[in-house]
């Protein structure tokens, strides 16, 4: 049995390596995805995006049940052997087969009556994802345990390219929502093939004792992750059932840009952070690494959310077309939800790494139930009211996440939360004082959209960085140090610095 615990220095090096490759892969992926969304939004009507968003709910739930808990169970264990991998493979395949059957039944009995036959058709087309995900469980867990972040980043890039190429190609030849569905299938299949080549899975072999070990962790985590998927999609389901696919499409566009993109970046950080934090040898080291990651995330993403809220009236018509204008105000409001999502996703990573499955379970279901009830109450008022509700509930549960994380310690949750987000939040005030009047002046001058966006970005970044450096010098130095570790070639640069210092001392 192999014990993968590592020293603090090894973990810091692994985290820097992972973030470095994420910093290369994530912008590449987002540029590709944003470009594809711009093209697809002009080729496919909003209603089809709404139906696709509803169809994804069933498959996300199925993926979490079949894969999410097992991957985390295999990664979180301090020691693992081949028997764990064989049993994980067997459990994954059994779950994949069961979920395939359940999804097909749900498409006919639930999806079709509530959301329409076309949405049910999309669900049936997506069913192969249940088995594709099952085949990827053990190879993905193996790569995460080895902290093979370069390979994981490469897989994500290649799968994104496959998804986008197929979706755009099919949309250009006349397919509508089918282009979205088949593109997703192509991307998932590409990822599965590459991950299985990178870490060949063992033949499945079910060992009951080992299965109980894995399931004791995987089941609570899977149930908790189902609530997370529900929390992220219950608004789509309620809007789709009560307002129809067109308004679902508008809300989906607003939520995707304001919350989902930030959540994806946070989840990439979690993909790095969870294996690293799971290998820590002490609670103090886990806390220190977690706080570094949260500050890095908020400092990178909060200014983008503020700029989105300011620039949405120009960005949305320019990128997606005038027909997407109803998404503008909800997108501006949901930027607050995006900021909160970064926080509670990071806390959930701590729960997973420290084995606090029950805390994650209770938190996730409370989040899901509260949000679902409040959305149901406000949805008759329209998607702007749903966006306000989302911003409030997301913010509330960011605070609750800190209360749960710090339970049993002497720290106060609000004080600790503010300490973690203060550098980014205060620096954003410096950004707003310059960016907001600049945006109004550019709009009054009828500056073309491209020049408007470029000018706003050039004006907004310097005051943000200056405020961060003046008001939080310690955080500024820490981020610069972290950036040096992340950037390619930092070891060579440090070696040059040491040689120059030695030469200066010799003279």
C-alpha cells in the first residue's frame, strides 16, 4: 500500500506547478469557449440554450452519483493499493449502467411532461455520458493522486477543442440544440480516451471490504455533491418549468458569464488544491495553503467581476447580439453571486480534503433547499428578481461556509472571511472610482464597442494594482512571490539571482 503524504515544501512546489499549468490552460480554454459561445449565440436561438441547460441537470446529477464521490474517495485516502483501483473501477461501471437506465426512465416520466419532448430528446442523446464518466473515474483519480497537473490541463484543453469544433461545425450545417449536445459528447469522449491512455485503468474487480472503505467516504460526498449540482441548476429548472425555455436561455447566458466562468476557474484551483490539501500533514499547513489559494483567486477574479458589472450593457450586445439584451441586468446583479461562489467552492475543497463529508453534506443540502424555495417564490417576478435572490443567497452561504469551516476554533467567521477577501475587495473600490466615470464618458462619446472595452480595461487595471500595493503591501509581496514560483523558468531566474548575489558578496 502506497502512502502519498508529502512535506510542506513538496506540497508548495506541487501547488505552484499545478497553478502554473492551470494559468496556461485556463485562459486558453476560456478564450476558446468564449469564442465558441459568441459564434453559437448567433447561430442558435436562446430557447435551444435553455433546453440544453435543463438537459444538463439530469446528466450532471448522474455524473456526480457515478463519478464524483468515487474520484474524491480515491484521491483523499492517504494510502492506496491496486485493490482500491480495481474496486473503484467495478463500482464506477456498475453505477454508470444503473444511471444510464435511470436517466432514460426520467427522460420519459419527468423531463418530457414538465419541460417538453425536445428537452427529453436532448437528455436521451446525452445518456452515453454516464458510461463515459464511469470509464474515466480511476484514471482521473490516479492522475490527481500523482498531481499530474500538466497532463490534466492538456486533457482539458484537447477536450474543449473537440467540443467546440464539433458544436460549431454542426451548427454551421444547420443543426440547432443537437450541435450543443453532440459537441459535449465529443469533448467528453476525447477527455476519456486521453485520460485512459495517460493512466490505463485496471480490470474491474469488486472486493466487498474495499468497496465498503471507499463507499463510506464516497456516498456522503456524492449525496452532498448532488445538492451542489441542484444548487447550481435549480434556478434553471424552475425558470424552465414556469417561464419557458426562452427566459431560461436568457438567464443561462447571464449566469454562465457572471457565475459559471468564475466557478470553473475556482474548480480548476480546486483540482489543484484538493490533491495538495489532502496530502498535508497538519491542520495548520492546510489552513495556510487554503488562505493563499483564496487570496490568489479573489485578487485575480474580483476585478473581472466588477468590470463585467460595469461593461455588461456594451459586452452583451457586442458579443452575443441584440437579441440577448434581456440578459444584461441579471448578469450585472449575478456578478455578486459569482464573487460569493468563489468563496464557498473553496471552503468545500477544505471539507473534502479534511474528510468532513458530513459537514459538506449538511451545508450542501441546506444551500440547495433554501435557494430552491426562494427561487420558486420570486420567479413570477421575472429573471431579474431571480438574479437578486441568487446574489443574496450565494452571499449568505459564503458566510455560512466560513462559520462551518471554523467551528471548534477561536476565530470569528466574519472577521476571517473579511481578512481573506479584503485585499481584492478594497482594491476593487480603487478600480470603480476610475472605471465607472470612464465608462460613462465613453458611452456619452459614442465610442465604438471594441475601443470602449479596450479603453476601459487600460484605465481600470492600474488603479486596482496600485490600491492593492499601497493598502496591502504584505499581500502584494506574497502574490508577487507566488507569481514568481508559478511562472515558467522561475528556477533559472532564482539561480541567476543567487549567482549575482554571490558575485556581489565576493567583491
